[in-house]
């Protein structure tokens, strides 16, 4: 998530380990206007997924009809290298279902770009873990939404908790920086402490969590998923204690704000990052529906300029304020629309 958190969007604020702290300081301390290119790319390489998670912010499942081809994807990577963008994260859908995932990873790493892969872990056997180790990835982030199979599999429909655990074990055995992401919902929030302990005992490098984003399928299932204030209070209390307990042993990161607080912050300080969806369109930020470019038609550097202007677009500012006032509008986030058609 990417709490990908970072989620993709949050990543620029809190979820970066080690050398990422340097990057984080850059992202937080500087205006995005200062940059001729983004510092970070979050790429949802495909929409196909073997699971149907109740909370999936991408509503992943089936491929989109117009996803980028392998040559378009590699051309995008070439532009990333040309612009000297230092860091990218590849997510999905499930990125290991993308037939050219390793071609992309190899190109990115040959060009010395730091790379993180976000996966549900179900396709990571010994061979895949070894390939990731050879690629010297910055990290592989595995989703683990429970300390028990029951909690994980209730949320991750069709998911197999044991496979996710085995994926972590293979990755750790091959020396890959393994990060665990846990998305809290009513089904699993009480398992947070045990999940952190489990991550440590498996040899994970980091553990990431934060409030679930009310977008995609999570928005549709909000009433059954959203933890109460009281549950969140206990959750953050446990996190605080575990962060202290694991200091110097394993990184425990949590982002205490929800997606609305994130949007308020981003209106003032957009991040120096781009979010690319499987068909090559570029979103302004995950929780908003706006598209500010299309890699099939425009260069990455042109899209970066569009992105910077889009944050000033009155229609974008107005809609974002509406979302802040009425979080139900977050449900629009996957009904993409061009920023230009708003002006
Ligand atoms: C969309 S998934 C794609 C990668 C892969 N399929 C997986 O599940 O890890 C990327 C990350 O976003 C997290 N995520 C999904 N829906 C979320 C939501 N509504 N709020 C916060 N994080 C979410 C997932 O748990 C996962 O860690
Ligand atoms: S969260 Fe990941 S594994 Fe779950 S449905 Fe979405 S893309 Fe698939």
C-alpha cells in the first residue's frame, strides 16, 4: 500500500527504507517545480490478477484490452533511463503475470535504476527468488494481510496465505530485501502485532502498513471492511510499541493519515512522482480520477510538464476539494478522465 502504500502515492512520504530516506527528504523538502523529471515512477504494469481481493484499490482481475505492448513498455523504460529517473516500483494487477516482466526488470537494472516489485507472492518459487536476487532489486514487497491463513484469505479472495509465506522464505533465503505490506480491515486488524512478529521471524527487511485507502473495490466494500476508530486506535498503539521493539532489527513503517489527509497535503505539495497505469495513461495520483498524459502518444518528459500544470488546473483543484469534503467521491478514482477535458 504501497500503503503502497505507496502505495504508490504515499511512498514519497513515509515508506522508504535505507537510502530511500534520502530520497524521501528530497521529495518532502523540495517543490516538484524544481525537477525536470520525476524522482519516482509507480507503474501498474498490468491489470491481470489471480486474486480478487475485497480491498483492491485497482479493482484488478482481467487485463485491459489496450495495455502497453512489450515494445511500448520497453520504450517507456528507455525514456526513464534517458531522464535519469533514479527509482521505480512495479506493481499491477499481479506483476508476475505480465509475460515480459523479466525483460522490463533486466532493462531497468542494466540502466542502474533502483527497482522495487510489489507482488502477492503467489508466483515466487525458488527460481523466481533467485532471478530477483540476481537482478539486485532494491526490494520485493509481498502482501501479507494476516498472521493467520483465515484473515489473509478472507480478504484476499482466492489467495493462499501459505504461498505468500513461502514466497517470503524463498526471497529471504536468496538475500532479497523482503518487505511485508499489511492492509488493515475489520477482518485482520487485530492480527497486526502477530503479523509484525511473524515478518521479523521470517527475516523480513521491513514491514509497512497504514490506513486502507477508500478507493476501488475497498470503496465498494467499505461498510464491511473499514475498521472503527477504536480498532484503529488500538492498531496504531500496537504499531507504536512494535516500532520501538524492533528498532535496529527490522524497519516498521506506518503512515498514520488516511487518503483524505493525503489529498489535502498533495494539493499543497504534489509529489515528484508519476503513477502509470497498464494502458500507458498517467494518473495524477491514485485517489483522483484524473489522467494527465498518455505514454502511447506523448513523451515522458512532456507528460511530466502536463503533470505539473494539471495540479494547478481549477477543475482538478475544485474536484479535489469536493472529495475532501465528501470522501464517498473517492469511489470515482478509477473512472478515469483527462485533465485537459476539464479545462
Ligand atoms: C494493488 S497491489 C498490486 C500488487 C500485488 N498484486 C499485491 O497485491 O501485492 C499493491 C499494494 O496495494 C495494496 N492495496 C490494495 N488495495 C489497497 C487499499 N484499498 N488501500 C491500501 N493499500 C491497498 C496491496 O495490499 C498491495 O500491497
Ligand atoms: S490487491 Fe493485488 S492481489 Fe489483490 S486483487 Fe489487487 S492486484 Fe490482485
